[in-house]
């Protein structure tokens, strides 16, 4: 397989102006899956995330909290809630600059992959809506159509880098010629694995690393509805992208089985 380059994007505060997982708190509340106190916790978490980012300890607390919270939820119910509310929740918080950058990479012949610690049930529909080639998110263990509260694959930190290497081997990507974009110091392994790392709206620690290593720093500041920013070509591609994005689930399974 001939090697080609790819572009890997974190999701929260890189493509979206907010945390994608926390953004769905109200729809999950309306759907009867969480209580009012959980909505308040999510709102507070969103505020902290927006103002100061999330370090490793905060991400770990969020992982534990969301894992316990989702135990017993019906998977199809969650997917239905996300599908019903996706445009209203996500469209207003997409960075115009990110959509333009995605389009430019695709025009240059590079596959675009979203890789996010948010759940695959959220990441995949967003990836389809954006017309990217693949989307990888955290995958929860499912039994009898319900989440158990255990994590099968956590798309975070070194796990992102491992996933990128495995995907590059499967798809023939040349990581030395590939690109990666993230806002968080916790994604340093993801940025280090490619030849062209970019810090996007970086937190203080990542900004310092970018300065020391002379990495480009991008500042995205224009959230705008996807319907106003996605090109005609991307809209046409989005329909076929659903099949490509769905490859993510099959890929995780193969990846986890061979670890």
C-alpha cells in the first residue's frame, strides 16, 4: 500500500468551541437519562473547561464520572437523542476556521480523522456531519444493548497516539508527513507522533511546549453554524462519509483484540 498523509483533529476546543460530551447534558436530561444535579455538574464542568482547559486529573475525574453515569443506559436511546439534537447542539459551536482547514486537507488529498475522548456515539455523528473520512472516540463496553459503565477503548493521551499508529499501519498513512491539531497538553502524545503538529487555542502548558519546539499555534475564534461554513463538496461527501466513519467501530474492535 502506497503511503499517504493524513490530518488528525482533536474535537473539543479544536473543532468545537465547547466540550462535546458536556454539551449534550440538557438533551440527556430531557430524555430522562440524567437528573437535574447532573445537568448542573455538566454546566459547571463546561465552564471550567472553557476557562482553564482540562488537565490529566480533571480528565480522569470526568472519565470516571461519565462512565458511572452512563451505566445501564440503552445504547440506541443515546444514539437517538444525539441524532435528534445534533444540529441544534453542535452546529452553533463549530469553528469556521476548523471547517476551512478540514476542507483544505481533503482538497490536498489527505484523509481527515477526528479522534476524541468523547464517546463514539457522539464523535461519529459529528464526523459524519462534517464529512470527515474517519472518526474515533472512546468506546464503552456494551452488554445486552446497554452500557456496563466500563471502558473498552479510551481515546485519550497515549491511547490516541497508539490508535493513530495502528490506523496508519492499516491505512498506509505516512505519519512523518501527516498533521495533527489539538488544544490540550494532554494530547502531547498525539501531536508528537506526526511530522506536522499544530497547537490550536492551546492551554498554557501546550502553548509553552509549542513555543519551545517552534510548533505553529493557531487561534480559532469564530464558532458558526455548519450550514454556513461547510462547502457543497463537503455536504455531498457527508452522505458517503457515514459508511467510512462507521469503520471506526470495526477498527477499535480489531485494535483492541490485537493489543
